[in-house]
């Protein structure tokens, strides 16, 4: 597989993931970084499409239960859509590879 094909496939997967999450009611930020409460979605050529949920460092511990619920909801939407999803960075990122 050529690098151009892999890159295009990654961008297509990113667009698909963005659309699916938006249609499910999530706020998907237009940039790489997620704002507080929004989702950051981007293609990492070495790992796949990355999804993160933005929250301040102070709220990571305070709202751990909410963060877990959001992560489970994100997984459910993506798996139901037929994607392969794994967690990375101690559950702080979801990685979609297909």
C-alpha cells in the first residue's frame, strides 16, 4: 500500500468518524485540540484516528465517572458503526483503526 493511499484512507476515516460522532450528538471541534467538553478528532498516520474528550486537568479526577461514561458512549457509537476501537494513554484517547 502506498503512503498516499494510506494517508487518504486515514483522512477519509477521520471524516467518517467526525460525521458519525456529530450525528450522535457530540460536539466535534474543528481543530486537533478539544475544547472543554468537546471532542478532538484527528488522523495520526502511525496509529489511526484519535478521539479525545476535552476537559481541564482539574476535572480529570473530579469528574472521572462522567469521563468514563463519555468514553463508553463514544466506544458504543463507534463500535456500532463497525469501527475497530482501542483505548490508549490510560483511557484518555480512543484509537480507531478501521
